[in-house]
C-alpha cells in the first residue's frame, strides 16, 4: 500500500530559486520538502560562469529583464537585492570578484555557492529528496495538494514550482512549469531560447564568414530594443560571444542585426583623415589596425572594395563607413534550446502576485525563478532573479 507523507510546503526543483525558497520557508518553521528529479542539487549553478558562477550583477535593475510585463520583477528585485546575497556569502566566509560590467564571480567557485545554499536549507530543517519525479499533482481542496511520485503520495498546503526552463535539455531541463500552470488553468507565454548563439546559412558561412571562426572583436550591436556593447565571436555555425548572446533575447526570426564594428570611432572621420595622411595605404592594412587582421582581410575580400586610400571618392568612403558602422546581418536562426543559457517566456506574470509569487487563482500555488516569464540579461541577472523570487515566495509559502 502506498504511504502518504505530509508537509507544509513542497518545492519542486532544487535549483537556484528552489534552494533559496526552501531555506527561507524552512526558517519560518514550516516543514519543507525539496524535490528534484536530478541526482544532485543546483546542477545549473555548478556549470554556470565556466564553473565560477556569475552569481549576481551589481547593476541589477528591472530594465535588465525581459517580460511581457516589465514591471512585474520590480518588487522582488527591490526586496532581495545583490547586497543581500553578498551578505549571505559573507556569513559563509565566501568571497567574490567583479569581472566586468558589475558581474560578480565566486572566488571559491560554483560548488561553494551550492554548498552554502544547502547549508542554509539543512539548518532550516529542509528535507531533500533527489531522483524523484512527480507523476501527477491533484488539488484536493483550497490549499491542499497531493503529489503522486513512484513510491508514495506527498501532501502539502503550499506547492512551489521551481523547475526552471527548458534550455539545455540534455541536463533534464523541461517545460514542466508551464505544463503544470496549464493544468491549473493559468496562462503562460511559450518558452523560447534566449542568450543563444546565432546560426547563418551555409552560403554566409562559406563566403563572408569563411576562415573567421575563433575571431573575436568588440562591437556595438542592436536589434529592436536590444542595444549592447560587448565582444562578438565568429563560430563555425555563425556568431556568438556576449554581444550576440545578449541581443539574441531581442531577436525574432527574419530580423536583421545592426553591428558597429568600430564602436569607439567615427569611421568616416577616421578614414577621411587617413586618406589625407596615408593616401598610399590600402584599406585592408588600415582596417587591420582597428580590427582583428583576419576580419579586416575578409571584409576587404567580400564586402568592401580594397584600394589605396587616395583612390576612394567621397561617396565611396561614406559607403565603406556605413558598412563598418551599421553592418546589416540577418541570422538564419539560433542554436536553439540545445545551447541557450536561459529561456524567454514562462508562466504569465498576470497570473501571479508580484509580491508573493503566488498564483492569484490557485491559493497555495507558487511559481519562481526561470519558470516565470521574467528573463534577465547575461551577466548574473538570471541568478539574481532566481534568488529574489525564491526569497520572496519563501516569506509566504
Ligand atoms: P534551475 O534550472 O536552476 O533549477 C530547476 C531545477 O528543477 C533543476 O534542478 C531540475 O533538475 C529540476 N526539475 C526540472 N523539472 C523537474 C521535474 N519535473 N521534477 C522535479 N524536478 C525538476 N545565470 C546567471 O545569472 N549567471 C551565470 O553565470 C549563468 N550561467 C549559466 C550557464 C549555463 C550553461 C546555463 C545553462 C545557464 C546559466 N545561467 C546563468 C542561467 C541560470 O542557470 C538560470 O537562470 C537559473 O539556474 C534558473 O534558476 P531556477 O531555479 O529557476 O532553475
């Protein structure tokens, strides 16, 4: 006969948001069960930031998040700020360093962050059960949920869904969160890949991009409302690097990227001065002083007419400058969920309280972290959302 276990709160998903929520809920004296289908906790934390975990960003602000309701994230981000997470790290003797653009990395590496979160959970009496998949969830009455797992039935008054998004499916990531929301009659925004490399057609890869894989250069890139200044990397499939990952979250199929290859200078002014001072120097030689050599050569073999500077007319210099500062490229697609760092979409924020993360229509049901339609920029913003939303739900569940 199947056994029935009772808890106050069950949290499905022992990732960033679930661990934070479990610790906070447990501290309030609630009997908490943290469930995960994986064989260990915090798997995405462990692989993040190249193993060093870019755990937050000092510049965290709502404008760094994409959502159908850009106001939704404000409350949680204001109530649990990067400084709160730093205080937690201080308490556990962990230290950090800023790499660039406010991105903080853990000196003791990612496993130390996971160990810290688990220590908080253990001290708060949280029960952990790994390798556990939930087959069905039934709501018996207001604020009473029954979860069927292979071996037993679990009952709770508050149920928190912290199952993340479907990016990197080989790690077991799925769209469980929005499937569950649908079961309870809650709307959601379909998940789609974000912070993901672009792919290009074979024609572009064999032509314009030939021989450029591995070349990296700082650019300013724009697409729709996304504008970023960071490094771009040519790959065997297309374009990656932080600039491209960032702007991918704003890109829709068919749209064109505008790339400024010389973000630090006015190209026309520079080329005009060089024309006066070095009329015999070829364009490709000049460009190699401002861009990686291979890129300068390739541009002059494909896009730009290569001549000694003195031979260009004014209109030609203008056209070359335009190509360099507003290079238009249309990706064929993205590498998809296979390599996406996060996913856009999730449970529709109109269904949730921004203060508690509880579903408005289903008392006792909470959604936190990447499962919610809030997606951050690259650089620690996604973990900050996971900590903040997990912390907030942890005060109420
Ligand atoms: P998360 O994915 O962390 O956790 C979900 C948990 O739910 C998992 O443990 C999963 O096993 C479990 N689960 C799923 N379905 C289940 C089910 N049906 N039953 C039971 N359990 C289930 N962000 C950042 O800010 N800085 C960074 O450096 C990085 N780096 C990075 C690198 C890579 C390679 C990736 C893929 C992602 C990042 N991220 C990142 C993004 C970051 O990892 C992500 O935003 C958070 O982990 C989201 O936290 P959640 O807790 O919402 O989901």
